[in-house]
């Protein structure tokens, strides 16, 4: 139970975070189509979607809202990226204004599928066409449907991922004050994510990579745990990279999940940062229990067979420091370099020359003294540079 004084601190902190973000209507589609020259568009991405959200009826421009659906719905969204896009950024208009494709990420078309079989056929065809790989992104707390669509578009574009992007969008309320609601929505979505991963495994995909962020890491770990219980933790050998960014999971719970899952056979990374302000809210609500995303003992986590990447001394794209993996240009570059090599061919070994190159690039990207510490079950690697 949260005592009154702690409730006050939680609410005050939540309102402070909400204030810095400004009002967001979570509109995805434009009211009217804006035509721009093709030369203003850098790329068009087709994002496939499995979601436990209700279809938006009150605000159709949202496409899917924050209410929970008892079943999984399927869709695909076409998104354009402007030529002026900067790596790590998501260029967006504020409020309910129309997106300008020459300046902003813009959703131009939505396709709805009648059910799982129709979706499986469509996504399977795309996977076969793009190189037999799929990237599943599971968003975090306080995300509207639009947030997940645009974040995955940005990740796929900036990393130059050579496969099919699939968003798993669970029913977050999209409100900073909706933490408890989101937590229950995450719990309710575990089976749906498991079923989505099994569906993708039945396609021609040779590798299914997963990136999960914040509270989405909870949904992901529970789905992986359930797969392990059934004896299919690696999706018939098709599970590729698992990347948990800023995990909003109690450390003790994560350890139990990893014990049940077992030591991973493929690259399995936890990205954490000691200056993650968003996770401070979670820690307060959770009775001051440490979260994996800002845990101070990397070696402890690594003993469960994961690689721990400490990003504390790198810059984030906003004051929350909660999405460094996607909004720091150099870290996006590192992620892309990793993802472009299939997990089965990736090595956990990093040569000294590679570390030197990475350090030089890091210095150029952040413009100051910075350091990434990678703790594996076998050794500790440090990528450091002076600005």
C-alpha cells in the first residue's frame, strides 16, 4: 500500500513528467491528405501490427485507442519518413494538427485484417520478400498507438533493419497518470504476444528479433517465460536477438523469470541507465524496489546469462533519459550494426580495434566524455572516449 505522502510524491512527479511532454491527442491519421514532392520523402515503411487495443470509435484518427480488447486485432500502417529526418528523432506535429510529410513522420494508409489467418498470410508474404527476418517491437508505458507506430518506424529506418517490422501494441492508456492501468494491461497482453510470436514462427521467417522498451519488457519476459514452460522457448530455433531497453521490471521478478527461461542461446541484452528519470516514478510506486532498467549491479544480472549494457554516461534525447537506445544517434548506429547481422552469426566477442572505432564514434555523437560498459557472463568491456 502506498502511504499518503508517497502518493503525493508520485502524483507530483507524474505531473512534472506530463508537463514536459505537453498535450498529446494521439492522433495518427491526418484530417486531410497533404501532397508533397516525392523528393521530400526519404522512405516509406509498412508497419505490421498485432494489438490488444480497441478500435478507436470516438476518435477515429487514433485508429486504436487505450481501451482493452478481449482479442487481438491485426492491421498494417504505411508511414513516410521526411528527407529532413535526423537519426534518433521522431519529427512530429503537436496536438491534432495535420502532419506534413515533408517535415514530419506521416501515416498515410491503414489496412485492417479480418483475423489471424489473413494477417499471417500478409505478414508472411512480406517476410519472404524482405529477407526472411522479422523485428517485433513492444512499446512501453504511457504510449498511444501512434507512439508505437512512429517509434518502430524510426527504429527500422535508422537501423536499416533488413526485414519486416511488426509492432505489438498492448493497451497502454497513453497517460502519465495511468501507470496502474498500464500495468494491468501489460499483464493481460502476455498470451497475445506469445500467440503473435508463434504465428510469426510459422511463417518463412528464419529469425525473429525482439526489441522491448520499458513496461513492454514485462510483457516480453512473461511471453518468453510462457514459451519456455511449453518447451519452445526459442520458437523452434527462430528466436533471434532479444533486446530489453530500460526494463520496468522488479529485479527479483526478472531473476525468477530468467531462471524459468534458462540461460539464453542467442544474444540477449539488457540496456540500463542509472539516470533514467522515468523509472524513478516506477520505483516510487513499487515501494522503492529497484527496477532492472536502473539497477546498479550489472554483474548480478549478467550471471543469469544476459549481456548488460550500461548507458548511464551517454546522453538521452530528452530529459527523462528513458529511450537512449533509440534517440541517441550513436547508440542507434550500434544497434543497427548489431541487428543487420543475423543473431545466429553474431559473436559476443568484440575486438580491441572495434572498441577503439566505437569510442571515436561515440565521442563525435555525444560531444563529451562518455562511456558504455558492457557486462557479459564472461567479461566486462568498456567503450570510452574523451570529448
